[in-house]
C-alpha cells in the first residue's frame, strides 16, 4: 500500500517553499521596489519627452509669429512712408491753391 506524504515518525521536513523566509521577503520587496522605481522613471521620462515636444512646438510658433510681426513692421514702415508722401502732396496742393 502506497503512503501519501511523509512516513510516520519522519524527521525530514517537506520543502514546499512555505512559509516564506525573511530573505525571500526581502528579495520580493527589492523586486517590487525596483519595478515601482522603474515605472516612476518611465512616467518621468514620458513627461519630460512631452515637455520637450511642447517646447519645440512653442519655439516653432514663436518663430512663425516673429516672421508675421516682421511683415507687419515692414508694412507699417511702408504705410508711414506713403503717409509722408501724401502729406507732402497735400501741402504742395494747398500752397498751389493759394
């Protein structure tokens, strides 16, 4: 007849892996801490890369707006020159009409 488990009176312990020793707990804790740290590092890397992307987009937008402002400044300068020309013409016409 086959017996299950240990024979009666056996002093040998069955190695089931339980209970977990403190050494095992410290290994699992270290693994969990490392995984949590890696997860947080990944989150921070993603955040930094998103911020870098936003900075690039804002830099491009600033450059575009600078070009638009430069075009408006050129247009204003042209209009000021035209205004001075019209003033000169009006002054000449008014002097001729006297």
